[in-house]
C-alpha cells in the first residue's frame, strides 16, 4: 500500500523531500488524480490552443510526471511531445504511455541540453508551485523561448497565496519581449475543492 498524499503536499520543502514524496506516490498517483478530478492538464492544453499554438510544432512537457499533461496535449491535437521529469518513478509511467516521442530524467534547476528555440511550446503543469519547483524556475523556462514561443503553466491556489511566485511572474511580465497571452482561474482538483490559475506566456 502506497502512502496517501495529503494537502500538506503544497508546503515548502527541499528538492530531496519532493523527490521522496513522488517516489512513494508514483504507484497510486494516477488513481488519486482521477479520484480528485485533476482538471489542470486539460485546461493547459486548451489554453495553448486558444493562444494560437501550432499543433504541428514540438512540445516539451516539463515536469511531465506520469504523463497526464502529455495525454491532455495529445487529446487536443498536439502530435510531437517530449517529456522530462526529476522523478524516475513517475517518468517510468510516462514512458509507458503512447504519448511521448521521447522522455528523459532531468536534474533539478536545469534545462539540461535544451536551448532557446529548441521547442516552440513548453508546458509545465503544476510544476512551478509551492512544494515542487521554486519560483525562479519560471525564469529558466521563459529563457528557453525564442520569439513566438509559448510557455503554459499553472499556479494552484496555495501557490497563488505565496508572493514569491506571483511576484516572480509579475517581474517576468515586465520584460519588453514577454507578454501574458492567457490567464484563467478554474478547477484544479475538484475532489479537494482546489482551484488553479492557468497562464500562457508568449515571447514576442
């Protein structure tokens, strides 16, 4: 029996603690997300479509977990999707899905071999959040956008209450070549009565 995750997931912790949580959670993650009605992956996929993303361009699913966001992207027409995650246990499940062109194990705080312009579209579903990746991860992701590139991500309601995350986004949006192309509040985990805000940043 795997350890059940509680709302305390969304609290500050070290990278090592986060990796330990997801290692334990991997076996039941998909079942839990289904029970809780995980809505954010589908909302992110639709936000990209509404922001004019070209479905023929490759997408990087950053922090892909078990592949739920990849499935949502595939469902709305994106064809070439790659995934990366820092949890080998979660990544193994993502790799088993018929969704990704390729997946690889990432390192915390690094884009690895990815350079600006390698992907026209980046998605980070539930990744940059309290208890997961720190706010400066947004800078790292935005730095990989070439002109015309899109970055879709989400802040759950716990993260929205943490000024270090919202201030980071506000600061990024001040850049003359970055704009918030999409912003919408909506359901995140209805089974836990949690909401999230989905954003799309565009490099102009």
